[in-house]
C-alpha cells in the first residue's frame, strides 16, 4: 500500500529538480561571455515507480510514478566538432605566423621603393655613366663614391635588420616552447583534479571547459591527438575521465600528457646558457615523466602545421646537410649577391687607372672575395677620402689621362654582366627574382591565412551553435522551469489541503 504522504515526496522532488534546472540556467546566463564556457543542462529522469520489483513488493493496478530527479548536470559539447576546430586552428597557427614573418621581411627589403637596394644600385650605375662622360670632374667622382657607399650600406642594413628579426624569431621560439610546457602542465594538473572528483559521482563541467580551452591553445602550436581514460569508482557513464595528449609527427605520435604526468619539451642540440641558433637546432626533445613517455623528433619529422613548425621554418634549422629556413635562405642569397657584385666590380676597377695614373685599388672591401658578405661589404676608406683614386680611365695609355672615362663606362656595364654564381643572371635581375619569389610566397601565405581563417570561422560558428550560451534560449528555459516549479508547489498545496481534510475532517461521526 502506498504512503499517505507519497504525493508530498513526489512533488518535493519536482521542486528540487526544477530548482536545480533554474540554478543551472542562472549559471549559464552568468557565463554567457566567459571564454571557453560550454552551456550546461540538467538531465532529468523519472524516479523508480511504485511498487518496486521483487517478491515482497505489493500489488496494485498500474505502476505509480514517484516523480523526477536530476540524474546529472552535463555540458553540451560535440567532440567531433572540437576535433575539426583544433585541426583548422593548427593550420591557421602555421599560416598566420608564416605571413607575419614574410611581412617583416618585406618591410626590410621594401621593394619596389625609393629607398631600397634596387634604387641604390640604379643610382650607382647612373653615377658611373655620368663619370664616364666627365672623369676629371671632382663632383662626379665624389657622387659615384657616395653612391657606392649607399649600395654597401643598403646591404649592411638589410643584413642587420634580417638578422635581428631572425634573432627575435629564435626568442619567440623559446617563449613558445615554454608556453607549450606550461599548457601541458596545466592539462596534467586538471587531469589530476578531475580524477579526484569523478569517482565520487560528480561531473566537473567547469574543469572540462578549462581543459578543452588549453587543448585549443595547444593545437595552435602543434598537431595533437586526444584520447580519454575513465576514472573508475562511481564515475558517471558520461564522465570524460583523464585526457591523454599526443603530438602527431610524420612518423609516430609522441605522448606528452597522460593522466597527471607530462613530458617537458626542449630544443634539441641547444647550448646551455647560449641563445639557440639556427645552425644548431635539429629538432625537439620531450623528457619522459611517469606515464608521459615523451621522446624526440627531428625537424624533418614535424608536420607542416602549427605555429611551432612555422617559427622553425622561418627561424631556420639544420637538417644535416646545412641550415635551411626562410630567413637563413634570404640572408644567404643577399650574402652571395653582395659577394659576386663586389668581386665583379673590384675586378673591373683594378683593370683601370685613377686620376693620378695609378692602377685601381680594391673598391669594395674586404679584398678577399670569400670574406665579402652583405654584413661586411664596404667602400675602401682610401677611395672615400680621395675620390681621385676611383679608376675611371682604362690602361691602354700610360701616364695621366684626365679625360679618359672608358673604365668608368666599363664599371657601369657591370650591371649587365651575367654571373654564373647568380643563376647566370645580372645582379639586379637576380635581386628582382629574389623579390619576386618573396612576393609570390607572401601572396600564398596571405591566401592560405585567409582560407584557414574562413574555415576556422565556419567550424567555430558550428561549435558555438552547439556549445555557446544563447540568452534567448536561457530566458525561455528559465520561464519553463519556473512554471514547472510553480506547478510542483501548487501540487503540494493541493495535497496539503487533501491531508488536512483527512486528518482534521474525519473521525467526527456520531458526535
């Protein structure tokens, strides 16, 4: 036989459950603008009917319901969409960093412009042609020498600026490594907290959100794989458990977070106490810690995705055959260009005579060809101090020949000389090709960044439509749960009146 007060208990459960739903709605509204927050819902379920099942259970018509209870409070999340989001975020991380590095390089090279190397070279050749028509003119000589100084300083400036940016990329690489370690440590700490909560039958939804936000950040740096391990105990079936994070390489994956353990990341072949340089860096090492086995991989094993790989590709690395990378390659091209340009010009300058009848000296220093680079090239100080030492005349005649500007013309014609070391191109056409390649690569990076941003935006909108808080929806839910709460309260009033009649209105017959 059912209890006299059964109705009170049934509707008391309704009050409690609707109240929990209202509190959860309030929690959602409060966190509508919280980064990484996933809306939550109360999973309501009917309680066991009366009478129960068993040999000693009473018999009665039907199976009387006993109300509702909050089975669990679950966050709304789609793991498949999360995986898509992290994949697109990983691609965007690579191309954004790549575009930034190329933009900085373009700012230094600044071509075409009124102040770039192309302009300096053009003005240098023009000054030599002017000198060829009036080689005895001291002003023309001084201008030609100063134009040469401008060319050398342009090389110096570009080399210094590119080297500084490369150093900054190396520092950014070090900061990114520390940031990755911090993220992995925080994920391991959250795993520990979650594994302490779940076996008690609770759902630590806010801890899940914090962990997923960290996984999103980690995915911008490196491509990751995520799996979950149940906590055991009285953990609910929908509890996520501890996350295991692996970094995907071209070969096999490396486990970097497992449970409360994480593997610390460091740059391979780094010199302790010294800044990491591109000629030393060959890859990354993950120091094993507990169940996080770690491991190491070379740069060639890294997938071409993620901000970390982009920084490496820009900063440079040693693949065993030499240093490669965006900035090392550009600096190497500038060095080769400065070397071949200076050598060709020096050879022609030495074939002439100066205004005093002496054989031409080395115009661009250092004199040793192999020592010339974009960083070291300069105009001979003796020629700067005395422009008469500029060998504008040829050596066909003996003595001083003030009006002879044939070698100046030959010096100006160096601009048309095809140099085998420069892909059988002239100096300026080689430089134009270098700038053209950079422009194409920059355009590709911008296009890929735009595409990755568009795809990430589409996935992000899809994820938001599933997990983010809609204030309109929450207001509707609030009214729904409020009315259900009021209805349960009204039922308690009805039952109270019924019991009052039974208790106080019965047993008065015969008086």
